[in-house]
């Protein structure tokens, strides 16, 4: 497999900017129009992040996001681009971030159920996911819990620190994908995903012991994973500057996803490595498309679209979110 030599960066006119949010009312195109025409993509990696335990729309001036729209986006993509298989990725901070009181525990449980019924293929554990992840990965009862929450099998983290009573997730996973445009349909492609989480910043002289240093940890994982895949992706719940550093220090990586960048920014190139970002608050779905030419060289196009009212809602996911909301309201009564 030839390493990626170049990347074509397509900036969708209504969705890529240096701003963290799109202004209210800006989108007038349907999702079908924003997805664009079928230009021969061999594979797509669709990703989002930062749900913060919220299955509903964001509490903001321009309501976006939500489980039903995110699932609806992915399903609409699959319907439109039937020859382009999809890998769906969660970049991190999907759980509520706290545990130990009824509402927090319920929100976390609802996300685990949601991701088990509407599962992302790859789920990176962010720093704020660790409290609940430690609980659901407890060795005691793990087999039965995995049956209840199959999403556990999709978790990855290369630098999360777990206690002795928990079963750590793998540092990376490799997804093997076949399709009519992948090497002419003659063989599959292997996409590797490594999970990383940046620490919190508790203050001078204080170290966040829940994660190891991701810059020191990732290199050995990259060297191992690189041997097992054709394309290697770092899914890092970190800011853009940290993602750029990860790219510059790990030249064998093809793509770095900055899942806590604070906004959708223009893609960056560090050598042959492409750095892309996820939106805050699960308000947009990022869309990275891979193209394979006759020589086996891979190029990319990136865009991100608002999960706004013009995105079709998935009925089953909407019903799940409604039932979850009613369940939370009963606690408040």
C-alpha cells in the first residue's frame, strides 16, 4: 500500500470556517445539496464529538445536533452514496462527564444505550468520559454488561489510565472495508484508528493522573498499528495545537482528528498528514472522503455540515431520544 502523497481539501462553502458556530439562518441548502454530487469517493469517515451526555438539540441560539439528526445524517449519506461505504467515528466526550448522582448516572446510561442501538464503529474515550468508562469496564460483570451495552466493544484508548478492577479498551482498532471503488472491488482496505485523550489542566505543578502523556504514549502505538493497516487515523480528543503537534511528531500517521478543537477549521497539512477537526457540542457532522486512483494512491476531501433543521431526522433515533427525555423528566418530578 502506498503512503498518502497528497490530499485534496474540498471546503464546503456553507460549513467550513474558522468560526466555532454557523450564524443562525445561514444554511438554506438542503442536506442533499450540501452533501454534494457523487464524485467517486471510495470510502467516507463520518465523525462527531462532544455530546456531553446530551441526546437532544444543543441549548444555543441556533439549535443543532442531537442523536436523531446525527443518525439521520449518516443514513442520508448512505442512501445517496450507495457505492461509498461509511465508517462512523465518535471523537470523545460523549458521556455526561460526572457520575454518582441520579441524573448524571441516567444520562450516561442513556448514551451507552443509544450508542449500543445506533452504534458508531469507533468510539474514542475522552478525558471526561473516564469516570463512567471506568464503571462500565469494571471486570466484575463485564461479560453481561457488554451484552447489555455492545458499544463497549467499539471503545478505544491508548492513554487512558484505568484501575486494576477495570478491563482497559484496546489502544487501537483496525476496520477492514470493501466496496466497488476500493481497488476496483478486488480487495479490501484496512483503516486503523488510535484513540487519545488530552488531560485537563488542573494547575501548575499538578498532573492529571487519569491519562498518560499522549505525546509519549502514542509513538509506540503508531509503530505497531502502522504495520496492520493501509490508512492510519489518530482520533485525539484534544485542541488543534495539540493535534498539529501529534501530526508533526508521528509522520507515519495519515490523518489526525482534533476532536476538541473548539470549532471547524480549515484542514492543515503537516508533511503528508492531514489534520481535521470536529465541532463543539455535537453541532456538526464532519465528513472525510477517501479516493483511490488506479495506482492505489489515496487523496481526501473534507467538509462539515450543520446538524440543523434541514437534516432529516431518523424516526427510531427520535423516538429513543423522546423516551430518554421523558425518563429524565420523571426523575425531576
